[in-house]
C-alpha cells in the first residue's frame, strides 16, 4: 500500500504542475462505436507499439554503431560477437522492421476494405500513406546501415535508378551519395536520414494521425446500406456514438493491448530464433560479379525487375511509383463518399486479394530470381564510339573491360562518369605502361587493387587501351630512366 500511495502522491504532484491528468483521462475515455471494438481494428495500435520498440532498440544500437566506411561493418561484428546481447538487440531491431511493415500493410488493407478513408477521414488516410512511405524509407536506409556487400551494391542499384530521372538524375545521385561514388560521405548521409530525419517525420506524422483519429473518431463497422453522405454523416456518427458508444479504455483498448502483446511476444521469439540480419561480406568495390539481394520487404520489387524484360526497367522505375503514389493520395478524393461495406464493394476485395497474392508470390520468387540491372544511368555507360575507332583487337577488348568492370564508377570518359579518380581521357600522358600495370594490379590513393579480380590477359588488354588515352598531337608518357 505504501508504494501505491507514493505513486499516487507523485502523480498528483506532477499533475498539479503539468496539468496532463485531464487530457490523458479525456483521451482514454473518449467514446468509440461499440462495433469498433473488434479484432479487425487492432493493427494500427500494434504498429505503433512496434514503432516504439524500434525507437528504443535503434537508440541503443546508435550508441555503438560507427557511421564510417571503415567502422560500420566492424561495429556490427562487434555487436554480433563481442557486445553482450548485442546480437539480440540487432535481431529485435532488424525483425522489428519486418513486423512493422507487415502490420502497416495489414492496417492499410483493413482501412481500405472498411472504407475508413472516406469523408471526413481523408487527411487521416493521407497521413497514413505518408507514414507508409517513411517506414519504407526507414527500411531502405536501415539496410544501407549494414554497409556489407549487399548494401554496397544495392545502393549502387538505387543510385542507378535515381540516375534515370530525366534532367535531375545526376544531381539526385550526387545528393544521394554525397559525391560521385559510394564512400564515407554516403554512409554519413544515410545515417542522418535513418537516425534523425525520417524518424522525426515519422513522429510528426504519427502525432498528426493520432490527433485526427481522436478528432474525427474511429471508423464504425461498415454496415451494408449505410452510405456516406457529406451532409449527413457527421450527424449520424455523433448519434451512433451517443447511443451505442463505449469509452476507448478499457472497453476497446483491451483487444488492442492483447494483440500488441502477442505481436511483441512473437517478435521476441522470432529475434531469438532467427538472430540478427547480416552483415554479409565486407563491402568490396572490386567484386562486381555479385548478386545483391534486398531485405525481405523489398524482395517483391526485386523480383519484378528480375522477371520482366530489361527494356521495361526504366519505365517501371520512373512511371510506376508516380502512378502508385497518385492512386494512394487520390483515393479519398476519387471515392470519398458512398458505400463503405466491403460486402457491397467487390472491386475493393478483388484489389486487396490480387495485390496480396502478387506481393506474396513475387516475394517468394525474389528469393532465387536472378537480376543483372542495367547500370547505364549511373556509371557503366557504353564506351563512346570516338574511343574505339581505329583500335586494335586487343585495345577494343580493353575498351569493353572499361565498360564491363564499371571503371566509370570512379573515372570519367568523354565527360561522363565518376569524379573520384582522374579522367581516363589523358591517362597515357600521366602514366607509363609499367605505371599503368602497377596501378591496376596494386591500386593506390583512392583506387582499390584489382590484381585478384583480373586475369593477366585482361590486364594486358586494359593497359593496351589506356595507353591510347592521350590527346592528338600529345605523346604518351615515357620512362625517363630508359634510353631514347
């Protein structure tokens, strides 16, 4: 009893100074339709609980994580094998993102089927759509935080997709990567997005979403024949709540608490059994024959690009997201009134079934479907024709290697390509043949060593092509120690 009395005294002391007791009591006791206290209405609250868990585990991970190109991968290994329970903390955070996305999709499907996006809850739906996109952004940036081989080349694919945007592509890639290549600045930007920017947006949209739910009320069970009309709905809803309403706590909150507890329990067990996600191999820009595969929640998208013809990639990447966003944002304005019940909206049921089946099937196919994305938009554009005219067969083979080995990730050729390393157009005026061979095999400066990734014949062809890279009328570099 002494503990209870002390707690009450502390609560009364805080309430006198903060005045939060009355607002909290009003929120807990706000009336909801009796029909809304259903197991169909528990997905939103469970998503919120998992989000809180993500904030807590993410904060703990940020205390150890090193957002640098050299330290990120090592810090994850430290968490996995040295930090007590670090592996479990990573597992909770990693699988928590999967749970959160699954719950959010289930919540949006329920809202769509029950017509809860209709008048007057258009803004509630729009806030939910923004929350979905922010959560997807958190999932993508979280995968980059691992900075392993999959993350490195997955980000390269993301940069290639961004590079296809007309007119703005190069600027978007530079903004995304913090420079012309994937490096330490890239990881710093994604760390800031994952830890500060997107969570701030999430918290803001969650607050707006909850405010709108409290302000407009929880959607009633969609009865067939109960049509939404702008001039009468608010009056009908007010009468329903007055005549058949119950306080949210404890009447409706009971099922929310039970379901959220089951979800947290399932997450705790899944994290213990499945363990942390990655990291896989250490990021190595010299290993280009790799098959990066995204995390579970993006496998369906990966599968689409793997199975469809290559010529559809650009169209899908640029047009499909705009169409999907337009449909989601325009839905409450296109279909803001009328029937709510899914029993009388067969098209909505078909849409949910088809989308769920398609995503499930594509996710399964994405576990093994190969995809070699076209990287022309960013760094592997074909070698310009001017650089292959009048070349010997060996030099032409070297030109193909410049393209296939993605040398233009870091080096420009003909004014196009990366800027981390010097342009290739005048390489032969700066380096002799022996220096070119040594640079390719051993690396140096910002350039990694490719000695283990190129066959001797490939080195010979590549150097032969680079020896032709000098302006007309300007002789190539020569070894001054040798006699003329």
